[in-house]
C-alpha cells in the first residue's frame, strides 16, 4: 500500500531525532531493557476492549495486549505481518453475489499462542468477526467496516489458514481483512455460542431473522462481553504484554510475557509497564519531577516551556514535540436549536480567537486549521483559509439567523416553537488545561456579542455519555487520524450521526454522504483529491464544528530512558523503551 512521502519523512526524522540505536533481535539484550516504566495518562480508559473502547488512552494499552494478522510498523509506518506468516496472498476480480471482490488469504504463524498456551487459529479470526456483528454488541465502528467484508472461508486442511473476501473497490480493503485485533474464542466465548451463527447471516441481520432462543443467546454473550469481568479484570490477547492489575481510576499494570512468540517481529522492552491515571496536571508534574512518573505526554505548553527552561529540572528529562496526526476542535450539537442554523454556526465559529490560542496557550506548538484533514494529509485543501475571530461579522450573522435581544436583558434570544429561548450556551470540559483555557477565551468573546456562556467541568466519561446521546451544546474534542487513506465515514457521514456514533456533531449533508461513499471506492488519485476537496469545501461552508488547530505533542521523558518518538498518537512507542546510554 502506497504512502505519502511526508509520512516517510516523519518516520525517518523522528527515528533519527530520537537518538536511539536499536539492536538486532539476535543481540544479547540483558542490560538494555528497563525493569519497569511508569506512564501518566490523564483519564481512565474505562475498559480494555478494542472492539468497544472509545478512548485513545485505551488504544495505546490495548495495542500491547492484542494483535491482528497485520500491524503498522512503528518505524516505517508500513503495514506488515504480525500473527500472519506473511502479507496475504491476493486474488482480484472475484464475482460473488453481484459484487466484485478481492480475496486475501492468510496463514497464521504456527508458533502463535494465546495466554493459556493454545494456538491461535483461523477459527479465532472468524469468531472475532462474528462477535463484532452480534446485533447486541455495540461495536458500531467495526460493524461499519465489516460491511465490506462479505465472506470468510476457513480451510479444512489447515486450521491456521483463512480467506477474507472484501469489496475490491474499497480503499482500505487489506486493512479491513487483517489489521483488526483478534480475540481468543476460548476466553470470550467459552460455550461456543457464535459457532451456531453464520457470518453472512449476522452481516445481513434484520430483526426477526433468528429464533427467540438464538436472540437470547446473542444477548447473553453480548452482556458478558461488555461486562467488567472481560473489560477490566480478565483481558486476554496474543500481544507481548498481559494485564496484571486494573485498579479503576488509579493504575493499570502490564507485565511482559515470558518467551513471547513474536520477538522476531516486535521486540518488547520493559519488563513491566504501569499506567498511572492522574487527571490533575499539577499532581502529575510533581510525580514526574520526583521520579515516580517516567513519561508524560499532553503536557500543557506553559508547563512544558517552564520545565525546559528551568535548569534544576531540564537536566532530568528529554523533551520531544513530534507532529501528531490529530486535530483540536469544538463540537457543536447541530441537532440543538442553538446550532441547527448554518448562520448561527458560522457566527459562533467567528468567536474563537485561534491565533491567540496558538501563540499564547500553545506556545506556538500548533498550526491553524481550516479543514477536517490534517495539514500533512496529501488531500488537505490548502486553499481554504482558517476562520479568524471577527466579532462584527459574528454579530451580523447572529442577527441574520434571528438571534436578537428582544427584551433588552443583554442576552440574545429567539422564538422557537412558539417560545422565547435565550442564547445561553454550556461548554462541557474535562480537567485538561487546553480545554479550560479554550472555553474561557470563547466565553469572553461570546459574551461581548450577547451570548451567555457557562463552563461546566466534569469527568470525561460523563461528557462522553452525553456526546453519545447528543445531550450537549459545545465540547472541546480531539479528532485522530491515521496514515492510511482517510475514511471520513465515521465522523462525517449522516449514518454515523445516530446515538452512539462518532459523528457527535450530528452533521448531515447528502452530497457529503455520497462523496464519502465514492471515495471508499476510488483509486484514481486525481479523482480522490477532487472529492476530498469538495467535502472540505462543503464542511467549511456549513461549519458543523469549530476547527481550531493541529497540535504538536509535548512529551517529557525521564532521561534514564530512550524511546522511539512517533507522529502516531500518543507520540511514543512504549514497547521500544530501553535504558539510556
């Protein structure tokens, strides 16, 4: 799969700048691995389950526990074999049920085992895909991608061999066939419930397709799969680390497996990795200075600058600012009367002084953003100018949208469904300094234009619940992207705007929907660029969210460790940690 040259540049630059010389897997590594490394994360990931998780903090932990047939090499950023013996054997042009499919045939490595010592087989792969299609398992993201995987064939002569048939014209077809984590059937479905269900029947499921007994069996398995037991207590995968302890809200501890099968592919470093959940940044920084925390990302720019400039602390640490493939933005609930009108959204977008935030809040560790793609993306529309704060324009647009101060109380109002509604907005924030300061800057400008703004700080898990149910006004969020061709369905297609979907703003536009589906089936680069540009132009005009900036990470690492720094979130690759020197 081809990659943009900029990603090769990132990989090479970050590899060189990290100052790490990695040993061959054949080298004696007795003295280079640290016994343990302590990592701060600012929020509890709530669960460790790649199929169900919605937290980036969960992802970095899950990648150490679970693995797929393929994985993204952290050095080259290329897709390479993990559980599979090699990249798949590919056969194109297969006609099936009126569709043209591509067959990806894999053979799982003979030495790959689960934590109980049993072999990973093709049946585990099939079980995982069927589990994701269980109608009672809330795996919306996986279900969306699996809609393009039409058939899975196991080979009776080899229990480690399988063939996945995927839409030929879907741009991420190989990734769908091989990069998803595989779950051990014996652990997550000990009674073999999913064996009684056909993959294609689950994929095309409609209410009433199964008997009451079958429906009940699917519900019971889904309930168990989503339980605390299988999400925070008994986590099992084929990756290099295993869960030792998950103390909710406090600590998650992993231990390196002895004689792990995959060291010729991915050589893990630390004997144990401990994640300390510390929401308060000042507390986390104290732990960092004391040495009880070894690695801290998402450091507020001001704190980051102070640590670098303070002679008493700068010698203790290495400081890294890799570009991250993520975007900061304010989500607006487009279904709410405050934001259902385009002019209202465009007005509110002009109330945020992004230039000030980048200069003063981010200390320059970010660049302004005008579209929904990262500036490093080859399809980024550079012809669109970032929205600048303009209170006069905001005032005019609000008036045009019908928001006036009819009663002279200083707050704009509007009659909606026969009742007067004040333009009184709530911004929900968690404990992060960037979100808090962004909300304060927005609040000050908004109140100058007759908008009342309340800032409501609470736990992000509660905010996430309200986002899922579309019960919010405005919330600062992070949109993460990857190095594959960007599939915009999850965040911008109207089908993903349902409760529980990732299109949390509720944005819906039929032309964008159609373009997103066309992109999924287009290989021609010029045509892709044109369609990506059209989508960006429409979203720029509709303004469903307030795009802010593309940040650089602010990462502080105790100088007793060397670690690979990456453009992929969270900005570092934990399993590469070595003793410094």
